[in-house]
C-alpha cells in the first residue's frame, strides 16, 4: 500500500505523510511506559503535491485545532494498544477528514417562521411593552 485512497479521483502517496510512533498517554501499567504504541501523523497541507489547490484552500480555511499555523495537520491516534491498529486508525481519520472537505456544503433553504413562532414573538413583545408602560409617570387625580 503505497498510497492512501481518498476517493476515485484523489489518492495521497504515503511518502507525503509522516508517521511517528510515540508513547501513549494515560493509564496502562508497565506496557504504556515502555512501548511506543501511539501514532503521531503529520501531513503538510500547503506542500502536498497530491492535493488540488481548491482542497488545500478549503482545509486551511477551516478553523480546526488539528491544523497548525504553518498548515501542518496533526492527528494523534492512541485508541488501541497496538501500534499497527493505531497507524490504520490515524490514516483512516485523515482519509475521512479529506473526504469531508471534498463534499460541497448543502445550500441552506430559507424558511419563514411558523404561525406559533410568530404568535410567541408577539406575546413576548406585548409583555415587554407592558413592562415598559408601567415605568411611566404616575398621574394623581
């Protein structure tokens, strides 16, 4: 497997993806302290030759905390105790993120407020109006 297939038209060579094995966080006894099972995936979006410019712009325009200021996407996979499963998980999460970025967002269809919503708004306005009317000057007869 030399490439990560995103869609029929898009695949990323694994040479563009940097995978590093690190020690996992959290509880796990002796195993977690001596075996590097977590995977740190780094993907340099601006310097990728496989991604089209439009997809790069979409990804970099997102406010995703996994994308650093210099445009490097960082995914940390440590769900499993196995390094191989964590590697597959990290690659799968990268593929899912890129597939989501490829999809065009649905256009919002504007709707008008329903009868109940309009009535609720009018009732609230009436209550607010009544509160303000009570603040007026008191006229003694």
